[in-house]
C-alpha cells in the first residue's frame, strides 16, 4: 500500500503532508503526555517488529486472486491496541515509513504524507476503535483484534484507491474493485497476525495491556523485548528466502490497469510497471524520484545475503530510533 513517487501530483501530496503533520504533532503530544520509561522498550520493539514484518510479503492463494499477488502486514492496529491509543500507531508508523522511504525506496518521499495518513492514521484509528467497540460489546479480545486488524488494512486501501483516482492515476471504479478485492484478502492475514501477536503478548505479559487499556509494562524488557527482537531478526533472516516476489495489492492494481500480461514477476524487473510509472508521471506532473541506497531491501551485488543484511540493518535502526526518540520524550516527562 506504499504509494511511490510520481503517483500523486505535487499539489495533492502537499495537502496530504499538511494533514499528516497535524497528526504527527498530535502523536508527539500523546507521547509527551503518556510516554513513560516503562513504555519506551515497547515502542522500540514494535517499531522494529513492524518494519520486519512489512518486508515479509506473503503470496495470496492463486485460486482466489489469479495472476500472482502478495500482501504484507502493516501493524498499525497492533501498535494502537498494545499501547492503548491510535496516536501510538501514528507515532510508530511515521518512524517506520520515514526509514522505508529514505533508505529502502519503499514508498515515495513526496507521497509519504499520504502513506502516513493511510497506514498510520487511518490504520491506527480504525484498528483501535474497532477493537475497543467489539471487545466492549462481545468481550472477546482476540476476535475483536482479528476484525480490527482486517479493518485497519482494508479501509485504508479503499481510501488509497480514492486518493489515486482523484489524482487521475487510475479509474475510480476499477481501482476500488481491484484494491478492494486484494486487500480484503490481505486483511485476513493482517487480522490473524494482529490476534496472534496480541495473544502472545497476553500470554507472556498480561500486565502490559488489559482490554486495550494499558496497565503499565512493568519491567517489560524481559519476555516481550527479548521475544520481539528475536522474532524481528528471525524475520529479517528468513524473509529474503521465503517472501513472495509477486507484486503487492497496489502494484498489482497498477499492473493490471496498465495492461500487464502477467503480475507474476518481481515489480522492479517488470517493464510494464516502468511504462506505467512513465504514464502516471506524465498525468500527474510529478517527476520527483528519490534514489534510495538500499532499494528493494538489498545491498547491491550481494544477492540474498545483501537482502538479509539490509533488513537486519533496518530492524536495528528502527529499534534504536524508536528507543531513542521515546526515551528522549520520556526523560522530558
């Protein structure tokens, strides 16, 4: 769902950036009010874990979605539920998206405002309040987490389709149908991952969060931090070997709408996508393209080991960045 450079006109990108900055400021206000030393390690491990899991694209069943499409977990709902606020998702996803855009070319620099709105703001708010509403109503936190995870991915995908249709990037009806079908299925993965991760946290440290309301992560370094880092590093090691190279839902939508014969090849190697990029750039007038140093999550010339090192680098940087920023805010408190 990462919108790349060139798919939104500069004027529209600026509007999204302004809206995103408002929510980033509100997330910083949340952090100043709510961040404590006990929550700092949770923010750090969630940031690192969300970055890692976003690199693990999983192929969708061909019988359901022909042509080869993949999807990945976003993690906004989980961050909001664990930390007890949708602004926590905005805070963490902003850190993740900045690193992805600058270092890995995953999502454009000009389009980053829209990506923060879609994945951080909409994902966090819909995920959090869906979870709270369903959990209060049915008193089943894991079913509530599943639906919240699904909504946190599906609704932003629909909004993303509308944004790109307004930009003239692709037709509204075709974009809504394609993005809706792909992300309704990807949302099942998001929902399952959200419910599973929440169940692990409740099993390991039930004192960290209770029914979506934080009760204080006392000495949360032990099980949660250790397990979180191990899982994030494990994903970084295995993702290059097991992640699907099929394009994700957004890329598959572009490929199909621009007449690609098949979406069964890696996106960066597909000439049809390059042609689509050129056509969309001509429509939007946006010719900005940031050359990230580790494009496609790899170190040039090192093949799979390069991908492992690049993702491990991202995991470490996100943990340090999440910890450092959070600790700074907590110390000021």
